[in-house]
C-alpha cells in the first residue's frame, strides 16, 4: 500500500452486529485521497437516496486523511460524514485533537457505521481488534465525563469520538466530540450517532503510519516552522499561535465581520469597542488562561485552558472559546458578560452541541421574544432580552438538557419555528442550517458558500473572503470571481481530504499541501493534481445532494445577510451583495447547470472515478 495509508476500511452494522474489514482500494485513494473524499465516494456507492437521516440506513463515517498520523505538521484533523438531519443532504464536519491520528495508528483509514442498536453501544478499536461493547454505563454522561470513563474502562490513552446528552436525545444541532472539547459539529452528526444508540467510537493504536520519504517530510516541516517564526501570511501566524481564533474576535465585531443582534445590528453602534475587546482572547487570556495546548502534530498550538474563579459561573477547568463561539454567544446577542459566554461554551462542549447553531438558535429566540412572537410563558419564564447574560445561560442549559423551552430550542432555529408555527421571519438559515459568524456584507464570497456548498452555511469551504478582506470597495464587484472561487474551493477540498488543518495556509507556504502528500505517499503530486482532486471531491459531494433532490432552486440565503435592505450605519452601511450573480459565476466555472445543478457529462468523465454518477445522471 502507498505511504500514508493504513490500507483498511472498517464497516460495522449495529443492527446485525457485523464487523467487516475491507482493503482500501488504491485507485479510489489516488482519486479521492482520503477524509471526506473517500467518505463521499463510499456513501454515494453504499447508501440509497431518500433514507431517513435518523434511521438505520444512514451511514456515518469517521475518516482520516493520508497525512494524519504521519508527523506532518497540521495533520491532526479527521472528518465525520453522513446524511444531515438538518439539511437532508450531504454532511461532513471536521475536528482536530488526537482521534484521527489514533485511528490511523490502530490500523484504519476510516470506519463506517450503519444500522442501529436497540441499546447503547460503543465501538472499541484496539490495534486492529474490533468489538461492539455495551455502553449503558456511559450513556447519560457528558462528553468530558465520557472521555474520562473510557480511559478508566478501556485504556488510559484511549481516544474517543463520542456524543453527549444532546446527541442522546436527538438534538438536531448535536455535535460529535473528541478529546473532551474538540467538536465535529455542523449539520447534526451527533443526532445521527444518537439515533443509532452509538455513544462512542473509542480507539487505541500503537502502530506507525508509513512515510515514503521521511527526510523530505522533515524538510517541509522545517520550512513551515521557519515561516511561522516570520509571521507567515500577512503576519497572522503569530497571532494564532498566541491567541488562537480569538485573536480576531474584537476586530471582527467592529469591522462588520461578526453578525450583530441576530444579523440586524451594527457592532460599533450596538455593541461598542469596550465590550468587543473584553470578548477578545487578548483580554480574556490575561484573566483566565492557565496553559496552552495543541492538536496532534501542530506547530501553532492555538488552544488554551481557562479557569474562572468565583462569580455566578465558576469553572475549575474550561477551554478558551473559538471565535465562532465567542461571537455567537457574545456579539450576536449583545451579550457583554464574558463569563456568561464562557459558561455557554462549557455547556455546549459537555452536552455535545454545535456552538454556532446553539448560539444562533438562542439569538433567534431572543428576537422573537423582543418582538412579542414569544411570551414568557412559552419560554418557561425566561426573560429573553438582548444582552441578558443570565437568561442566555439558562436558555442554553435548557437547550442542552432538552427540558422546558429547551425541548423546542434543541431542534435548531428552523425546526423550532416550524414546530411553533411562527418566528420564521427572524430565521437566519441556509437550507435549514444556521449561518456562521462571518457576514457576507463584509466579505461577499461567503454568500456563495453559504448557499451553494454541498454543506450549506459553512465559512471555511473555499471562500475567497480572506482575499476580499484586503480588497477594499472592489470586493463587492462579483464579476470575474467565479474562476478564482473555483480554484480556491478545490484547494480547500484537497486540504480537508489529505487531513491538514485550514490554519496551515496561514504559514504562507503555498506548496506545502501537495509536497507533503508527495513525500508521504511516494506518488508524484503537482499543483494541478491538487486542483483536479479537489474538483473531483467537490463534485462527488455535490451529486450526493442532487440525488437527494436538492437542486439550485432550494439554495437560499437570508435577506439580512446580503444587505436587503442595507444597514444604515457602521462600516457596512449601504452594502448589498449580489448573491445571485456570485452563484451563477461559480456554477459557470464548475460546469454545473444553473437550473438542474447537474455537472456536465464531459466534466465528470474528465475527472474520472465517477462512472456510476454519469450513469445515474445521464443513463448508460
């Protein structure tokens, strides 16, 4: 087998108890690389269209890339794939930590789980030995408690991808957690695991992952280290190394990157500089940081542990919130109470919740309450007002527990509005999933990814936003961006598939991705291979959705997010984004039909590895 691969895929059926190993097909590995590339290829082949996302026929996959576990810098990522219970289409969610490398060292490139158990179970993988074990003793425990319990029961060095109580009671915004606080969160994968009564996939591996050219990989790692020391791209590497994603929180609130007041407010007007700075990692670190930590093989180490002493919500040990979390439970709700935000982060990590969707759902509820769509009786006595930290914490806890008003909130904002039969006018969702904490009125490229990525409402997937941040007024001109977006998107698809963290790009080492893959696998890889592979994977994810009936007509983005009507104050005053034109340009360069979304037959045949897709779309 090629370097970088364990060479095996594991298939577990929880209904029958079947455990089967299959040799990883080398041609599939070359075409789809790993991670969600192989995940998309396998799910399209083995799942029928129209299955219930919370039914036994949905398949959930846990996948690593070829760089994962090799010692390549930034290679601590892994991906979960399934059909989303939120969008009804393709879903993937990415996480860091140590689970992915451990899976590779245990002998597998991926684990695919189908069926459903009648009682709580876990899958225990110990250096290639696999068993389905009873998980009744850990069912009901939160994510951190689960990790600790599995260390006692199985192995002190076990790594687990698990669900908390939110996944157990099928919250549609439930995440899959690993290492206690790392999350594969978006699209409801925790609910999919919960529907299968699958509490955890626990892994222990002591093997090595073969590298074709170790000397060259070490050389590339050294070049990455040197780039970080000089600041990397635009000098951002140092900030990330010291403060993580929280290095952007304060500035984002003030320049218009962070949505404010459920996307209807203005940061500099409604929130202010003092509150914004308090939410930033620079100020929080001074008050709460106890130590730093890093994911596997990471030279940046963007994580930090916090301790909150005293106050209403003391926390003996918690984690510095990522930017998305601080923005969602801070600026978005006009909540300047930092410790309330930290408590919400801890609640979500323990319960196993997507902090973006949880924050957006609470913000939606606040706006409904403020506009008398919801009353105090319906909220269980909570006075959901903008900036009311105590009520925000209480609502988040209820959501996590699935009790009281939380029974509605745990569905996520769109399903909650559907259940209540009201509040739809305040939803900020794309195909049902809550938007993340980056505003297309500031960086228009997000308008395309939020609508048209196979996993809608995502901010990392190939947006040209980072370039647009530096572009001035020209960033609002949609012409000629389609080709650039296509190239950027394919690069991101490739990055995710090989198992690298997106923050690797902050080093500014442009050739790192494919040079690392070449050094690890031993096959020749050029820049054009990165683009072709990324395009192939993107098309595979896209056609999964087409088969589920998700056509371009179903793509949507909230009017507020594109400036309809435009804001009247602040740095985004008057800004309106031509989201329709952005989408049309992207479809043109992708070779996708504007009406049906179908990729051209010629394009699919050119990329290869998708003969069944061509047959499904165009016949024999």
